[in-house]
C-alpha cells in the first residue's frame, strides 16, 4: 500500500447544503456509506482538493436535476466550506499509477479498462483496507471529473473527537462563478 502525508494547513473544500446544521458531520457518510466506505461502517468526510474539482462535482450532481446552476439562488444552493484537518495525516495514495496498483485498482481509475466508471462496490473494500491499516483517509482521483483530473479526499477521523476545522463558508454565487 502506497501512502503519503497530507500537507498541514491545506484548505480542503466541502460542497454542502446550506441547511445542514454541521457541514463537517461524518455520521451521514458513516450510516449511508460512500465511494470509500460501506454503509454502517466508519466515519468519513468527503472533500475536494481544489475549487475546480468542487465545481465539477457540483455540475455532475446537478446533471440529474431539472434545473441548472444558473437557476440556483444562494439560500438554496450549495455552499463551499473550507476546512483544515489535524496535523500529520497519513493517507492512501490512490491518484498515482503505482498507488492505484498497490491497492488493486487499475491505473486508469476512476475508469476501468473498458472506459466505464468503477463503482462503489469495488472501491469500498479498498477504503476499508486503508482504514484497517490505520490510515486517515484516501486521496484519490475524482470520479466526477473528466478522466479523474481532479483530486478528492475521503478523510477518516481518528477518534470521535477528531474533527475538521471550518475555516470559511462561502455562498454559492461567490464560489461557483468566481
């Protein structure tokens, strides 16, 4: 398993519903699961590494709705929550070809050899393995960006007291169109 240390102080970006009481709450992902954790398992905070990836994730999310980003008003549109994590976080490298290979994923991830998106069922055991080895997350290619160009982080808090620190919350019109 190939690992890397996250840069201390990096601002990770979380796209959140403005109605969420706590945009860094990990209980929802723990209960429902996600790409890197099965339902009913460990806590995960899913974040984007940069603004471009956050925008592309939002566009992909909106593709299934009957409206477009132009139709959204700040009161109901996603906010961008910038967070920092505790220091010295070691995570699985699932963005480099060698890191992907070390965890049994193809170097074409997020696509398989046929060009199809690799589904959650194949990724969840990989995330569970990283978690079982005491890693604090998975830094990966984004499954929502063209050919995995963006980077995301699935962060696994070490304890119930480990939390991402909110640095800022930016309204939709100030981050999406900027």
